C-alpha cells in the first residue's frame, strides 16, 4: 500500500511538473509574440518615420477630397495596422534574404542543419526528415552538376511525376547543381506535353514510373531528349526500360549525401524553376520563378496570414502549381514547418487525414470546399485541429456554411498571378473578399484597379495619357507597378516576347511600367477586393487554367473544320467556368464518339469541353477573326440556340448527348452535377 501511495504521489508530482512546464512554455510564447510585436512596431516607427508622416498627411488629404470617411477609417484601421505589421515582416525577411545573397537551397540547408531530425515532409506512411530531404537533394545535385552526365549550369530539366517528396527533392537538387527545373503538369498528353517541353527548352526529362508510357508515346517527336525514370521510395524500377530511358534511382543511391562543390554559384535573382501558366492569352507559357520570387511568395503568405514553424500543413494541391509547390512546400523549406503531401485530393479522406497527421493548417481551392460540403455529415467533420485554411476560389455563398460545419476559424483567401507582381490577401476572414487595399494609405502598396475599354480591353486613359483608377464599386483590371528591385519586380516568362503583352505604361506615374494581371476585380468602400472575371483567352476549371487557343488547336486537328471556337461558360453551383466548343459542319455526319476518344488522348480532363454546339453560321470580323461575345452570352441555353444542335457531356455514360430544355433545367437546378 505504501508503495502504491508513493507511486501515486510521484505521478501527481510528475503531472504537476508537466503542467507547469506547459504553462511556462505557453507564457514564454506569449511573451515572445509580445516582444516581436513591440520590435516590429518600433521598427515601423523609427525606421519608417516618413511612413507615419505619410499616413497622417494621407488621412487629412483623403478627408479633404471626400475619399475617406470616419466610418471607413474606424472599420479599416485595425485591419490596415495588422497588414502593415505583416508587410513590414515580409520586407525585413526579404531584406535579409537579398543582403545575404541567398538562395532557396541555401536557406533550406540552414533550416536542415538546425532541425535535422524534425519531420519535413509526410507522405502516406513515409516520414522524410529535414536530413532525409537534404541528403536526397544533394545526391540529385551530384548527378546533374556541370561536367557530369552531360549537363551544364543553366540547363533546364523537366519534371513529370505525381506529387510526392521526391518531387521537391529533385528540383531542390537541380537548383544546387545550377540547373533549372521545369514543373510540367502531369495531366498533359500528346501535343500539349510536347509544347511544354519545347517551350522550356528541356535538356532532359525526369519522369515518374507511373507516367513512363505517356512519355514513350511522344518520343518520336523528341527523339534526342534523355528520359530519366524514378520510382516511389521503397519501390524498385523494372529490370528493363524502354529504349532511350534510364533508371535514375540506381544512379542516385551510389552518390554522396553531402553537398557537391559547384564552380558556378547561383544567387537570389537566378532562375529556380518554371511554372506553366496560361498568362490569360495564347498557349501555356513557362513563367520564370527566381529564388527571390519563391521567397517572396512563400514569405508573403506566411507573414500575412500567420503560419508558424510548428504548424503541420496539409497539401493536396499539385506540386507543379504555385499553391502547392511554393506557398505550401515553401513553409517547410524556408521556415521549418511540416508539410503533408497527398498524391491527389480526396473529399472522403480529407478530414481523416487532417486528424491522422495532426494538421493545423490546410490548403484549398474553391472546388475542394464544395466537394467537402456535399459529403455526408460525419464525426470526422470537426475531429481535427485545423485553425486555418488558405487558398483561392472560395465562393461567398458557401463560405459561412463551410466554416460552421467544419469548425475552421480562419479562411485565408488570396489573389495572385504566378508570373505577376500584383497580389492581395484576405487577412481578417471577410466573406467573399480575395484581399484588400488600404483606403487610408493606398500608395503604400503599389497595386490598383484601372478602367478598361469594353470594346478593346485596353486601359482607358485620361487627357494626360494616364490610366484611370477605378472608384469603389467599379470593376477594373488589377495592375501592379513594376520596380527594378524589391518585391515588385516582374520576372515574366522564359519567352521574352510574351512579356510585352503583360506590361503597360503610365499607370501610377508618367513613364512607369505596370504588370497587367488580366483579371477583373472590384473594390468596395472599405478597400476589400472581390474577384469578378478573367479577360483574354483563358478560363479556370477544376483549379486549372485552360488555354482556349490550345484546346482549339487540338480539336481542329481532330475534326478538320474551318471554324472552331472555345470559351468558358458558367455552370450553376460550380466554381470557375466549364469549357464549351462551337463547331461548323454537318452534325448528322459527325462522329461524336470519335471526338470524345480523341480529346481524351490529346487534352487533359479539365480542358475537355463539357458542351458542344454546331453552328449554322459564324460571326467574324473583317479580318476573319471569330467573334465570341454572342456565343458566350448564349452559352448552352437551348432557348437561345434553337437553330443549332447542342450537346452536353454525360459523365455517367462517358459520352455526349443532346442537350434539351429538360436537361438544361436539370443542370440549372443542380440535378446534373459536374
């Protein structure tokens, strides 16, 4: 009995000590945050005294001009102060990064040395520590280093594999070797894949074993392109590979895990990798992501919505996109957070995974949130530790419902273009907003909305030739001032000729340059920004940007018709726009099954049109360019297209079927879902 009593006493003492330690750590963290806030605010005052003066002057002037009211000032001041602290934190970190002439690989190396055994990347049942990631990346760097295996500094190597830890290690290792990775969308097939490889001038392609057959199909078009094959960790490559393919895994395992000595050192302004974007017009383009750009994007989202080192981030977004590949993974590589990588989004497994991995932060796109809401209610809906989800495309109609059902306190909606310098972030959970611009000091962040000519789509100008700023409630194109240094540079595309289409002049001041986002937003009286539409020849569906030019080219090769028109149309209860194609020709003599089969071969699933229309006549300009405005307005409404044959894609039967008024009503009310 005495022994039992002593044991109980010891356990009680141990519990008290644990509780005291936990309370002490909590107090320490609170004190740390308070001190950090004081330092940042002190820095803002002493280092940016002119900014304080500018705020006072701006408030007085805005009141005098009637642009600012007490109601707006009272409502937005706390938000703007929080935003200022976040912006100051971003600028301080950027200053440190540039002053040290650092790179993403070097910053990661420092993080890995501080936390070698901490979990960096989690994937299924695999645990990759920071030491593991560093070692694999070093082996990759040894293989691709200049003078070895035929590669030179500056060479581009395409990556074509599913999202998994090796993906991150591959581009990180390529960067250390002085090479540039090209993150190719693994949904691409045929000509679309060939275009992406040619656009980046790839010297080799690293392909996952799961996509080897896809690459073999296009080998005839690129016969001299080396193909390096990798398998998932724990899986072996087959003994025999197709002609021209080499197993990379067996090569890497024999190489040192220490970093190689590289003759040519890369810097913050050097290219890290390419991400493909539609750029709002034409075929997909390879957007340049420099080390500085990567750091700015990852650090920006961290600073504005507050992501911490001890956070565990759940990422189901593809790693070839900015969201997953930079904003998500960047928190791990640069700041020591843990990232959970999932091969593909699953609505039924989402909350179970969040609970399994003890995630505190998750990423989303609007479509994912809708899929989660249509799942049956479950005990797992709130059996998680998520405090924050961040992403884009969340519609205001489901925003509150989503938070209430799943208990997520903050939705960090943001807007930004991969290749651009104009981005905004919703820091205070305002429903429907993608971000904000300060009404108190609008010039502190050089981004604004400008009016467009409805006929040409070009910026409207005043009598002095300057772009005209939009008033609250007036839709306009978001633009960002281009500067030669700092966070507002414009790196553009690998093809320099494409850059000129994204730049305009005389916006903020005479003679300046500004980036054209190609997106229409509107700002309310408090400075909150709301997304409206995309300009140009692209639309967004299933979280992917679709180039109408690329889809038109693919379908033209299939059908051989003179006129092919592709555009996006809104579908009730769906985010983004679905593809619709208008064709000329005799529908009775047309093989829809062949079209369906050929499109599966040449286009990724998200780019295949859901609606077909056979036109009796086509509107054209005097230079024979197709006029899409009327077709977009009529969309797939049979009441407006009665003279033309109309079809929709029946997902259950995997074919195209006549779109009658009854079918249209079912789509409109959500009985037929996409």
